[in-house]
C-alpha cells in the first residue's frame, strides 16, 4: 500500500509592522494607515494602535516574489498595491477584498499614483515602463515606453490629461495621455531622480534626487485663448506670451532650486492635501518641512525683498528711500507684482529628526485642530511613528512598535502545552500567543540567540551573545536575574528530559549543566527562580549546538571543527564521534525513540546517523544555503529543516525523501520550533516575521509531489527559454498594457475549445433539421458538455469567464480562422444589454489584430456589415440609458438637497471654507493698500512739519 502523509500549509504570519521595500500611506478617511508587511498590507487604526485588517493575496506562490513594493490610496475606499512580481491588486479597504488583479509589468512595481477622481491608475516599474490602467473598467489602457532605467515616481497634471514620470535615468518625462506620446523631456539633474510631486493647485512640480538641492518647475496650463499660461506670475507670462505660444509643448519650465540641509539623497517629496506644506524625506533620519506660501503672500515677500535690495544698492539712503516709496506706490497703483522666486514661495519651517532611519512617510489627509499637519513615518526598525506639526515645532504623538521585534528573530521556543511562544532578538524578548499571533509581553534583554520556557510556563531562560543567561518572569514581564554563565557567546540551550535542569554550550569551549532553584534573595519579597551550575565539560573547540536524547542517556554536541561528539549523559564519557561534514554543524536533533540523530551543516547537507553505531545512513543535499535548524516531529521519523535559502522542508528520515517544500519567508530563516503533537510549526526569520505552518487533514502521496515539482521545474524552464520576444516600439510612444501569462494562454485555449464544441453542435443541429425535413425523426441528443446552452451562449460563457484585464492578450492569441467564427457570434450577444460593452471590446480587439486579413477576406464582409449596423445602434442605446440614469440621479440629488442638506454638508462646508479664505485674502490686500496710503500721508505731513520747524529756527 502507498504511504500517505499529511500536508503542512502556511496558516499565518505575524511580527511585521512595516517592511522596508514599500511606502506607507493613509487611507482616504485619515483614520487608518496602510503599512506593508512583506506580502501583506496591514491596516492600522491610528488612535487604537491595532491592526484591524490585513490585505493578503491568496496565492499558492509565496516568498519574495509576492512582497509588497508600492501602495497608493485613492479618494474612495480603493487601494492599489504593487508587488515584486509586477502584478497590481486593487483592494477594497472596508471589505478587505481584492477587487481585481492587473498584470502588465515584468519587473517589480516601484510607483503607483491614482488620478484625482480615482478612475485611472498610473504604475511604474523596474522594467522601465509606465502603464495606464482604467480602474473602473479593470483593464490596461496603454503602456508608455521611453525611460532607460527604473521609473521611481509618477504624478498627474492638467486635469489628468498629462502625466509626469521620474526615473533613475536622470530625466523627467511629460506624457500627453490623449495622444499617448512623450511631449517633453526635462534634463538638468546630475543624479537619479527619486521622487516627484505637484501641489493641489498644480502651480509647482518639485523633484528630489541625490543632488544637494530640490528643483522646482512652474506648470503651464492651456488658457481659454489657446496659449499656455504659467502660474509663476501674471507679469512674466504677459512679457513672455509670444515665446510660450511658440514653445507650446513645454509643460514644465524651470522655476528655481533650494539647497537642502543634509547630504543624504532625497527619498520622497510630498505636498500635504491642502498644499501649504512640502515635506522632503532624506534617505537618513530627517524630514525637512517647507511652508508653501500662496500667490499673494509670495508677491508681498518678493516686494519686500526688492525693497531691501534697492536700499542696499542705493548710495544716498534718504533720497533713494523717497524714490523707492514713490516707485512702489506706482507699482501698487498699476496693479503689477514683481516675479516671485523659489525662496519667496518655499520657506524652511522645521526639520523632523527620527530615532532611526526613515523608510517612508505620509501626510494625514485630515488636518487636526491646533496643528498644521499630522504625518506618519515608517522606520527601518519595524515601527511606525506619528508626528504632529505645530509652527516650527513637532511632537511625537504615537509609536506603534509592540507587535514586532526591532531586528531579526534569532530564536523561537514553544511552551510544553503549546500555549506560549517566546522569541528573542537583539534587544528584547517577546511572548506571543501562537494561535492568534498577538504579542502578550515584551521584556528588554540582551542579544538573545537561544531560549527555552521552563516547564510550568512561569519563567523563560535566554542565552545571550555576551555569555549571560537571563531569567525572565513571564507573568510580570520582568528580568529576574542575569547569570554570568559563559565567557563567550551562548550558541545553544537544551532542556534535560524528565529532569529539573538544562544544558548550555558556548564559544568558550564549555558545555555546562544547570539546575533550577527557587530562592528568596535579600532584596526580594517573594521567592524567585534562579539557576545553579552543577557540572561542566571542557571541549577543545567552540561548541555550536547541543541535543539530548529523550531518555537522557546521551548528549551530542557539535564543534567548530565540523565534527559531532556524543557522550554518555551520566558519566560524560566519550561514546561516538560523527564526522563527514565539510563545514561546521549548526543544528542537531535526536528522534524520540533514540534510533536516529540528524545533523545540519553550513555545507548545505543534512546527515542522518544511527545512534547505536554512529554510522551515516544517508547524506542529503538539503538546502541552497547553510542549514540553520532541524527538528524531528514528535513520535515519528519525519523531520523539518530550515536554511538560509528561505525555505522550510519536510523530510521522511526512513526513506530519505523530501516530502514538501514550504516557501513564504522573504529572508534567511534562523530558528524553528515544533509543537509537541506536531500539529503546527513556528519559524523565525531575518525578515522579522514569525510564520505558523499548520498540519492539515489533507493527505498527499510522495510520487504525486515529485511529479508536481518536476512539472513546476519544467514550466519555469520553458518560460525562461521560450519567453515571447515582443517588438519594442520606438522610444516615447505607447504599446499594449497587458502581458502574456499562463492565465491568458489557458483562457485562449478555453475560447478556442468552446468555439470548436459550438461548431460541432451547429453541424449536429443542421443534420438533425435535415433528417427532420426528410421525416426521419429521431430525438435530438444535445452535447452534454454544453450544459444545456445554445452554441452562441456556450461561447459567450467561455469569453465572459476571461478576466477583463486579460481579455486583450487572450484574444490576440486567437488564430484568424477562430477569430472570424467569434465575430459571427457577436450579433447574438449584442441583443443582451449587459453584454454590449464586452461585444464592443471583443470586436475592437479582433478588428485591430486582424485588420489586414479581414479586409482581404471576402467571406468576412457580411459579418462586418451586420456588426457595423448593429453595434452603433446598441452603443447608442446604452449611452442613452446611462445618460438618462445620470440625469435622474442629478434630479434626485437636487430634490434631496432642497429637503435636507445632510448628505452634502461636507461639500457645503468646504465651499464656505474656500469662500472664507478668498474673502480673507481680499480683506488683507485691501488693508495693506489702505495702510500704505495712510503711512504715505503721515510721512508727507511729518515732512511738512519738519520743514516748518526748520524755517522757524533759522
């Protein structure tokens, strides 16, 4: 009988608050922060400081290919998340569901940006391409090619008709989305451009690079008369009107630059929602906040600057002062303003200095009372910090760091009843609930490399890098005692079975045996656990790992000389030496029955030995890098191994066969813990995550798994060797948005198969009709495969099942003969109002793909003629219906507004706020003009009095 095994599957991952590869962002409400957590996105409630939801893709693949690389939130509940494999998923934040998956990029997605309405999404990637996506239609519109290196940032301009893309190739490109061409290339940067943004009013575009300055560009827009108008100043535009008309393709015009405070390169530049602040994040610990002045304030500042300049340059101060005042009065009366420069518009407000290196930041869309703005930072130590800005000061309000380690997880250990999980890192010990993944306790400690939980679950023992044993009280979250145990790093710790103690091994060449004691010290009120060294054994090299047989008969230790020594536990006499590994052994385990001992080494091999004679049963090339941990599943000869190659492997030690390969971690796996019953496993990694793998009730067979692995290898080789070479279009123009995938090819096959089945059914029906006419009536037997559908409905079902995003690539692979048959079905489909859009898309794609052949094929003309007559009418009907519905909704909106202003109160409040700001500006301008006139009169009076007194004195 063929042996069946039970499958292990990934159940959950926890411990990551913010990973390093992606940006963070607020959602549209400002109540939640979206933070990348390797392949997931965590939605953190700002006030509560808890993760309320996670957006995790359901995919059989795992690991680095699915890590989140970019996040963008829209004005609605939708969020776009870009991944390392080039896919983009659109998520609904409230429901936590994936609305659609968009495949188009061949490299990791590095930039995402929604337009203002949230109906369009632009994405940039490491494949140097920019793709425009229709979010509502869930399809790719077109691909823009031209950059020579990775696209780093994107921003929409001019009512979403233009797109600015920044790249590592040191160029900005401005794309006209209507003509799908590059209309301007902006040079001048001396290093890679890392970020670009524009203020809400679209006055100034700012770019950040490794250059020591921030560069600003004035945005030109189409004026009602057809000429292009710059927003820098009215005076400048009037003077340069002819030149701007002549160079009409120049969308961005250099405005100036500001020197930055630090030498680090710029990572991100972003305006806040109101546009009055600009934040520039460096690739270090600082963020520079600039105040953005509006046009009136900037012009006033420019006037004051000109006055000061004229005062300095004047020879006779008194005479020149009078001349300046007269000149300024003339300027005021004429209504002209001097041209504002970058220092007049942008003023350094403050510098935020974080405790660690900043990965990314985001402004809160809601401005709190008494504060200028709130922003969140993600740090490289797996934490989030929230800052409130007030004037030239900032205040750290909240820090989210409890649910994860600050650095990589170096050891994990489970309690005897599997209810607690203890993990260690370089500065703290954390106690977790392994079922829910929630952090229960955090205790400050040294650099813990190994750990164990004392049998009654009250205490934990941690072995540290500096040779100290730390005793942790789990209940009170305190460190009870530090014991100077070894003179070097404690590499491994193992409990003695059925005994009151444990064993530690260290780089100081010693193996030490310890027993638990409960003592009351003079400075303590209650009795606390302590440990006492009862025996020690000196080795002749560094000891790296230790294992004790379940019957406590043998102790095995691995040395730096690549050997494993086995001793009798009671007398510590030498028993066996296991040699054969080429590099040091990092981990050892002994099976419960004491028959087998397994060793894992830096030479990437696992060796299975017999503990009776010390003979090597099998040497297995197990991992692609060092083997870091190996454990037997209790009461079995099945074993689990981990390595620096990021995978967990499940083995049968009797048959020496690999059973399963479990991928998921994004970096080296350092540690492993197996539950007593073997029903779940916990692994800890350099990526700061801990993952739980559950044993399911699903059986699998060894031969099936082997076949599956071979098929995957074969498919991946085929994809690499026979990847279709697409024609690269000329630089700066558009191409197709989608890409060929296994899904699109499968969909093509299903459509072709459906067409063939439908054609066969048509022939059978026509034969039946002939027999019926000849009175040879036999009951017609329809094809069971068609599920009772007509041929047209069956093909429609196959076509409708194709994802909207994949439809274009799917139909491009359909051969011409099948394409003509597919076109003949469109007439029947168009009679259904809800299929008109699909019919139009199918017709457009097929006509574009097979235009030359269709034109020269006489048989295709009748079909095309029918479609020409039908489709225009059907599209017009749909358009009229949508227009009627929109008009009805507008009417309902007006009726509701007249009865109650509740649904539109926010909009009204915003409108009132804007009007209030405008009136304040007008008042301020009026006040300044009145004040100037009053001062002028007062000056004249004073001058008159002065002359009068002078004559009297003479």
